[in-house]
C-alpha cells in the first residue's frame, strides 16, 4: 500500500489550530478580570449553557475516545456503541437526581460535599489526593496514546507530540483561566467533529458507499449483539449496555465536570448544558464507532489488513493509518485530522490542569489560608 507522510500544508493546518488555541488564552488573559479568583478558576460563574456543554464533551472526549473506540469497533464490532448510549443515560439520571443539590450547594469541588455529608476532613483530603493521582495518570495516558499512534503511522515524533500538546495546554490554561479553557474547548470540539465527519465521508466514498461497507461489516461479524450472561465474555449487552449507566451517573463528582457546571449562571443553564452535552456525547461516540466499522469495511474491500501485513503494530493506529491513506492526494486534510486528534488531547489536558488547580485551592490551600 502506498505510504503518505505529512507535508507542509498538513503542518500549517495543525500549526494554525495550536496558534488559535493559545491566542484565545492570551485574549482571555487580557480582557478577563483575573484579580478575582472566582473569575480565574470558575469563569466568574457567568457562563451560558452552549460553551459549557461543548466544553464538557471536549473535556471527556480525548484522543483515547477517538483512537480507542474506532479500534474497538474495527476489531470487535458495534457493541461499544451501547456503552456510549448507556453513559448518556447515566448522565440523564444525575441531571435530575444530583444536579439540583450540587448547584444549590454552590460548590466547585466534589470533595467539599464529602466533608459536609460525612463530617470528615480526613475523608475529603484522601479523596482529593486520589483524584489528583488518577487525573495525572489519565493525562499521561492521553499524551502517550496520541504520541505512540502518530509516531508509528506518520513519523511525527512522540517526544515532540508530548511537548507541543502539553506546552500549549499549560500555556493557555495558565494565562487565560477557566474561561480560556472553555472557549478553546468549543473550538477544539468543533474541529474534532469536522475531522471525524471528513474521514467518514471520504472513507465511505472510497469504500464503495454505505451499502458496500454495511455488507462487508455484516459478513465480518461486526454487527453482532451478545446477550449471554457469561461474565467471561469480553463484551455483552449487560456489561457495556447496562453497567456503564452507573459509570455515567458518577460524572458530576469528577472535578473537571463539576467545575464547569459551577461556572454556569443558573440551574437552568446548567441543565441545558448537561442535556446538550449528553446528546453531543452520544453523537460523537456513534461517529467514533462508525469510523472503526468504516476502517474494517475499507480494508476488507482492499483485501489488506494493516495489522496482519505489519504496517501498524497496534489497533490504536488503525484510524490515523486509514486517514493518511484516503487523504494521500489531498494536502492539508491529514493535517486537519491531526488537528482534530490534538484538539481532543488539548481539551482534556487543559481541563484536567484547570480542575487540578481548582481542587488544590479549594481542598488544600483555602481551608488553611482562608484570607489568602
């Protein structure tokens, strides 16, 4: 199969995206009233539902989702789509059961609730420490997964991938505060959608159309739903379509999620943000799974499995590899996908850093130095 490497137009498209993200942070640093801590960490509690909704989804739709969900669908079929739907059902439940309580308490760290509910300062500190550790590991996985996939497929250095992504995220998060993070999330989430839709449209055309892909995916056993109760089976309707409801139900207690909900003007704006976010989450999950099924149909049509032919060495590289193949004659389009992939990482990184700053202040510093 003909290989393709990144050209100057690909790097230009990618560079513009990074520059615009940093520019938003600089703009917010200039116009924002960052003498007020609430303005810096919580956007002055003045945000409307639309940017907050897209920020919520950009925060938790990382490169892990883009690469992982597509790889899952490519190798094991459509079952993962149930996980995306179940996650949104869990979000819908907490919207009505938990959101009014947490919004009324007007807290920005979920661990403030734990201390108040169980009257234990020690419990709050333990939970905060564990959240910080978990968050740091999660951010490391995002950086490593993205860097590994791009290095193997495009030759883009893993080291530079990590340096560029983390430096840009830390820069605009630090100087612009939460408002900069939210507005860059909006830009990045739109880029992620554009990138995924472009891949699906072009890949479908190159594969002979929807009917051809559907036929190949069905013949390959990728459209099977498993209802077996055997717990040793990798994925069933019960463990991804039912159990994941409980995973979605706990998201309001994630620091980055609650921080954005707290930044909204009112309970009504917070509800609208969550409703739009859960719709966008399901839609992007469907796109991610569809891209994996498309990749299967595309390579089945070519009679060339990139894993079996040793052109890639792990399934997380399937989607970037297909992107470079289908866009090899369209300069700049691989760069658009690179921008979308980096956008997914940037949004999760900046949101994680902002949330870590907020809970560090609320749970460690503020109780000991309330006059600071």
